[in-house]
């Protein structure tokens, strides 16, 4: 790959990372934590542990990708001056996200890559990660040594 193309691609990735919401790492941590708990709780009772595991982690990866895509989309939409254009952008990218979910489900079913129920549970990790975000926020603050500072919701 030519050096100029690598630099341009790296620049685009760095630009995307700058636009991502600061809460995103906490959300993804919650999604992964949810995945680990569901995997530990269910893999032992599954008739096919390989498909159980692959379906779950495909869903978890999809949930994390959706979270990143949402953060980038919302950041970009917030920078658009026109409210109508921002709304159209958010709607368009939401449709793209849902189409990606449908494609992944069909590909997983067609190629028998994993269990569709655990894939769905993995995608629901996005919801679980959102509910776990306040907890992961506190844990990350304690781990980084900034635990004494009050959060936005605390006074």
C-alpha cells in the first residue's frame, strides 16, 4: 500500500476518533462486560457451545459497531447548522445501521456462523451497555485515579 494512502487512511481514522463521544469507551466496556456475563452464564448449558459463543460475540461486535456508528453520526449531525439536514442525516444513518443488522443476521443464518438467538442477545448488549454506563463510568474513574471528582449527576 502506498505511503500516501496509508497516511490519508490514518488521518481519517484519527479524525473519526476525535469526533467520538467521551462516554463511548464506557458504553463499549459495558457491552463487553455484558457479553462476558452472558457467555459465562450460558455456554455451559448450550447444546452447541461453539455456535452459542460465535453468535454471541458476533452480536457483541455488532452492538459495539452500532455504538461507534451512533456516536459518530450524532457528532456529525450536531455540527450541521440546518436542523432538517441534521435530522435527515440521523435518519439515513439509522437506516444504514438497521440494514447492517439485518445483513449480519442473514449472513449468520445462511453460513451457519452462530446461534441467532445469542446473536440477538449480543445485539441487546447495546441496551445493557447503556444501562451499565453509570457503573462503568465509576469503575473507570476509580481505576484511573480520578474517582474523587463528582460526575454530572452528582453534586
